[in-house]
C-alpha cells in the first residue's frame, strides 16, 4: 500500500444545497486497532435524498452538528487487519453500511461491521441497504401478500426496482411509475405488469380507469401530488407505505390546506404507514442474506445507473444527478 493519505467528503456546514454544505478533506490513512479492519473503499452508493436532508439539518433522528462524515454503503477490499481479527484477511471483498463510512477512500471499522461478499462490484450496493429497505418496507410495514395489486413509485430507481421485483416474486400484479422510455424498458425487463410513464400518461386517471377497486399496497418514494393520488386510490384495507418523499427533499416543504387525511382513510379502513430503515434494524441480517441469495441465484436482477461518477470530487454531481430524477437504477460513485 503506497498511499499515505486519503480523501473524504464531510459536511462542513448546514446548507439547503448539498454542494455548498460539503468539502473534501485529507487525512493520514489510519492503522486498524486489534479488532478492526482497514478497508479501501472502491464503490459508494449514492443516497442523494438522505444526503441532502442531512446537510439541510432535516434528519431529526440523527440531528448532527457539522463537521460530520457523509455517505453510507460502500463495497471495497480489506487491506489490513488488526491482530485479533480472525474472520477477515487482506484482499477480502466487503460491504459496510455505516452512516459516515461511504464517501471516503479508506475506512477503519470494527470487523463485525464488515460483511463479506463474493467480489468488489457495484451491483451489491443495490442490495445493502437499499434493497433491504425495499424488502423490509414491503413485508414488515406493508404486510405484503400475494394476488394483490401493488404500486411502486420511482419504480426504476435504486430502491424502486428492487421493490418491483420483490412484489412480483411474492405473486402480485405490480404497477410501476417512471419518467422516461429508458426507465420503462428497464421495468419491462423486471416483469412490471403496468408501467406508467407519468410524463406521457396521467397517473390518477389510469389508476381510476384500470384499477376501479383500488390499490392494495403502495410503496411511495415520491410524495407531494403523487402521494395524494396514492391515498385517493387506495383499496378497501389498502396500505400505503411512505418510503420517502423525494420530490420535496431539495425544496421547501409545501404547506397545504385540506380536510384531515382520516376522511379518506376511515371509509376504506385504509392506512398510511411511515417506514424508516433505522427503526427496523433487527430485520436487516435476514433480509440481506435473502436478497444476496436471490441475486446470486439469478432470481433478482439489479440495475446500476450507467452514468459513471469517478472520485470523491464527483459526489456532489452524483447527488445532483439523482435528485434531477434522470437516473435508471442505483447511482454509484467509483472511488
Ligand atoms: N425510508 C427509508 O428507510 C428509505 C431507505 C432507502 C430509500 N428511501 C427513499 O426511497 C426513495 C428513493 O431513493 P433512491 O436513493 O433509491 O433514489 P432513486 O429512486 O434511485 O432516485 C430517485 C428517483 O425518484 C424519482 N422522482 C420522482 N419525482 C421526483 C422529483 N420531483 N425529484 C427527484 N426525483 C424524483 C425519479 O424517478 P422517476 O422520475 O422515474 O419517478 C428518480 O430517479 C427516496 O425517497 C428515499 O428517501 C427511504
């Protein structure tokens, strides 16, 4: 290992705009303590929504004060192990999913926070923790069943494309929304039954015309008017899982005045449920193992966005790209 220093991206101040909140800093590469491993990060998953909210100071459950580290999931290679570490050796391919461990070239972590994978490829970043979130949200919060109608919004995105396939594998009719022909083609490949390009078709009209009995389970990543349409089209005993509201992350929260939401839910005995992965941590290991198994046995396909971002310097552009809504699959930065 020739390098002596490494770069990482930190939030130096809170700012509404991610790129004005961050800066690159350089540090000596640390040595692992007895129970730690040193990992050379190779690919980082980009969670542009979460990154932006963190840098705006809008993530109440962490409530960080700058400076703080950024990034979550990475796949990389073990380059040194502490003297008490037994389960890892140099050149092992590993994934870590710790907040603050992602947007950096090297990291030392306690060995029990690293997870071995077959190889250092960006594809595994679609599964951990993104795919895990999709699985837990559908099953634990959405109480996913079979033979129901499931709607996934932002269906061709990092989280959505896994949710679509999991809902299909469970035996449901799956509707997916997206904004381009390229995304629609991807969703076709993933077996989505009804693909709605919301730029060329009206989501509310289609749901009302083609699904007059309503939607049983909705996995909403988008929010705003899409959320309103989803609530309006819930079936009797339908469940809407609020996975995110990306259409509002980089904007001020819209103030609305309308009758309280129970007027829409009560008569259908429907429900709206929030999902946040950190509050469902205990489901992570089983979900991760199941997803990896589905992936390695070819039952689950994964999509990494073809746009190549290279280096720590490219992270603000990658975040902006994700928030622009152009991405197809998981956005990844090569470090
Ligand atoms: N609750 C949790 O624990 C958890 C965990 C992971 C992810 N999430 C949430 O899941 C959602 C997806 O995250 P991701 O990282 O996988 O991103 P992503 O889906 O890969 O990318 C975001 C997608 O959102 C869609 N979108 C729709 N309206 C948008 C708008 N106004 N502005 C920007 N994008 C818009 C775009 O696709 P189309 O235009 O094709 O719809 C875009 O490609 C986010 O809301 C995120 O916060 C939540």
